[in-house]
């Protein structure tokens, strides 16, 4: 699947999307308690950001060969992400249903960003736009047939899944730390915290904000809506290569790494 890489400015919603993914309790525990240190945002935030953006770039714009290599490398890492026997919240990174949830969050976020920056998806493009979203799961290990058949089926799956999101003390503290960038070094964390919290909560649907127990007022929503309108107006006037940065840069970097036999993630 080669195609548009997406708007780089949409990465402002990245923290919100991570929180959405980890709001399914087994995924939250898998990440918050992971012993795979190299993949933890609270241990290696810049490396994690690069690998996540690379994943999105390859899933959206990579060739099948690109995605197959990325999947192989993800498999190697995910093989170590599983709970110990008797865990209160068991998890396994190869669980296809959990992978579908991650893919669904990524697709929902992609659609939400498109709406905010460009308006409604044209009616004759809705199903193609949706079909491409399956790559968010199949570039992991999710079988393609597990992806809901069409946009209506996705909506039903999404609404049913919202009833299953849950945070406990372990995951809530971890996810609040993402919203408040507590993992960044001082004083960068203090400087970026107000903006990152504002953007993260602004991009989160209300169900997730309630579970996170972080407040959001009508006044904040109005400020967020104004910011989105201004950003969208500016973004539409940029050349495509600028709009797609840094996805375009990291897709080229991923291909260069593959040619040289270096890891992508």
C-alpha cells in the first residue's frame, strides 16, 4: 500500500492516541510493566517517538516488502512482551484482539485528524480511506480478516470497545505521566507540560478523559477548537512535502536502514 503519508502536524495528537491504545487494561499493563526497556517511552522517549513515527510511515506509505521487514522486527520484540504466569492482568503482545484495538485507535485517530484539518472525507473515498487503515493491524500480526469489514462495522466495533476501556492505579499513573511528559528531563518537562497536557486532553474523546481523571472544561474546549481551526488553515497552504514531514523523512530512513541491514525499531 503506497499512498499519502498523512499530516505531520497530526503528531500533536500522538500522546492522546497512545493513551487510547493503553486504555485497554492488558495493553496498559503490558507497556507500564514491560521489561523491554528499549521500547518504553518513559525510558527512551526520543527513540520511542522515532520508531512510532517510522511505524506509521511504513504502514501508510511503505511497500509490502517494507511492511514485511517491519513486521519481522516487531515480532522479535513482541516475543518478549508477555505476562508471567498467574499475573492479575494477563497480556501477550501477540494477542490479535489487542492488536486490533491498537489498530482501531490508530485508524480512529487518523480519521479524526483528517476531519479536523481537511473536513469530512469525501463520500466516494470513505471506504478506500477506511480499507487502508487495516495496515495498522496487519503491519503488526493481526490477520486482515479480523479488521471490521467496512466503516459501519468499524463504528459498531468501536462503540462496543469503548465500553471495555479501563484504567487501574498502575496504568492511570503511567498514562497521566504521558499527558504531563513526566518522562522528559528537567526543565524540559516543566516547559512542555502545559502545552502537552492541553493538546493531549483536547484530542482525547471524553470517555478516555473521564477514565484518566483529568479535568477538561468548556473554556478549554473552545480554546482547543480555535487552535485547530488556525492550524488547519495554515497546514492547507503548505506544500505536500512540508505537510508530510517527518513521515517522509523517516520512511526514507527506514528504507535506508533495511538496505544496510540495520534495525528499524
